[in-house]
C-alpha cells in the first residue's frame, strides 16, 4: 500500500470494509492484525484524500476501546494515534473532548504495549490539541502519569516525562509542578529521578522563572530525598535551558553553596553536577565572578574518595575550565603540585594532567614569566656547579683505583644517580 501511494485509492473502501469485518473476529491475533493495518495505511489514506473514511475508521476503533486483550488494545491505540497524527485535531472523529476521557482509565493498564501507545496518543493530543479538553481532565491525567514513572520500559518513562511538559504548557505550570514536587517525597529512587526530569522539562517548556521559586522553596524542607531531588531537578534544568541560566546564576548560588558544604556526599555530588551544567551554559556571558565563587566551594572536594563524588567533582572542574578558562584552574593547581604529602600531590597532578590534555596550548600564558638574562645567569651557575662535582669525582676515582683494579667500585655521583 505504501509503495502504491495514490494508485491504491480505488481499493481503500474495500480494504476498510475488510478491516471492520476482521475487527469483529473472535481470534485476538486477527483483530490485532486488522488494527495494525489501520496504523500502517493511515498515511496512504491521507495521500489519497480519504479523510472521511479515516474519520469513520476512527469512530470504529473508538468503539473497540473496551477490548479485553491487552495486545489487541495496544494495537487499537496505535491505530488511533496514527489517525490523529495524519488527520489532525480539528477533523478527528470522535472529537478529542470525547476521546481523551476514555483514555484516562486505560492508562492504568499494566501492559507495556498499552501504556506506551496510550501515553504517546495522550502526549500528541496534549501537544497539538490541549484546548479541546478541560484543565480538570488534564490534572486527572497528570496523577495517572505519575504511576507511569515507575514503568520498567524506558520509552514509557520518557513519553510520560515529555507529556508532563506538554500539559504544563497547556494549563500552566503551577498545578503540574505542585503534583511533581509532592512526588519527590516517595522512597522509590527511579520515580524520584523521573520526577526531577519532568520538573526540568516543565521549566524548559514554560520558562525557568515559573518553576525556580517553588523548587528553591522546596529545598528548605529538611529531608534528604527532597533536597537531593531538588538538586537533581536543578541539574537537569540547567542542562536543558543552556545560556538562559545566566539570568538565574546569582539567585541559585546560595543554594549551591549550601549543597557543596553539606555533610552528605550525595548533596555534594549532585551540587557539583549542577555547577558543571551551569558553567557550560553561561560560558562567555560575563558570569565569571559567580563561577569563581562556586569554584571556591567545589575545590575542597577534590580530595573525596567516593568514586561517584570524585567523578562529579572532576566534571565540575572541567566545566569550570571551559567557563573560566584553564589558566584560572592552573593557578589553583600550582599550589599543590609539589606538596610534601603524596596523596595531595597525586590529586593536584591529576587535575594538572586534565588541564594539559584538554588545553595545553592555553596554559602557556599561565606559566610564570622569567627574565632571559636571569635564566642565562642561572644556567651558567648550574653548569659551574656540575663541572666542580665532575672534577671532584674524577680525583676521588683516580685516588681510589691507583692501588687496585677493583671492578665493583662506584663513584659517589653514580651511587646517587
């Protein structure tokens, strides 16, 4: 059908009749194939300008939303999604205001195929036709979507998170954000992480200024999970909004100070990740004073031993290397390169090696300036010292070996070398 394109127009009515007949078949596999076929030929029907026939098939599929077999129901939802994509929101039959309330209870179905196709369909409606449905109905869907964040399949979680962004754009971020912030209190880590991503997407869709005050206020709650969730949400948010972060860096700095000084290593880890995204976002936008301030709080964490924390700290230093320039980091590094303690030296050399790998050419202007005449004087003095030592060694060697030809003798200088 896809290959035939417009030439398939004479056969479409007959095919649609066969599909309707097979949707009534008592075999679940036959019904599923019929629904899948609708999804495949929807684009061809659009090319052939058979909008009325597509609308009719939409009504037929709508009547079959009570299907008991989840595999078949998933295919029916996929077919409806294909029709909605092609025909548009205004011409869709049944109307969107009737279709969406029928989808809300289906979202509770635990089958992965049903969940994925249902959320995709709801997300498409939220993106293109949110005005056809009341705000109350969208809030009801928000509560159902929270359960989808527990799904095992990543595609379902991703679709649910994107749908939150569409709904927030449609009805405003306040109600959606309230629902999401309450969800940070749950114990399930996966659900909290998905919630933080959803908050970041809401911020990206509606503007950070709509989300940031509520999120920062939530950080005041003295509970570990909530504070970690807020920091992770900020990290994702700054990753998504990029250079828009320059308007919020001074507002967020005190919160990040607190996180980077916290006794909990996870706080410091997430704080460092946030600093990394923040630094990369505001590079070249004149926020260096705030970045140096944050670097002063990140730097003491370079001696951390937890692998996750140290990785986050080095990520933050690399981000600040881009935001501030490598010479600023070099000045922090020089103080510990020749420290008496080996553990301190190792860490500082690790930072220096990172600098050298990423921007060895830019480090040249950070090296100390030495006068040429002074260098020549030092070099001559060093050469004189070496000559004196050589003469002394030769004298000792001659005196020692004059009496006997001992093969195992070693000079003082050779012993030291």
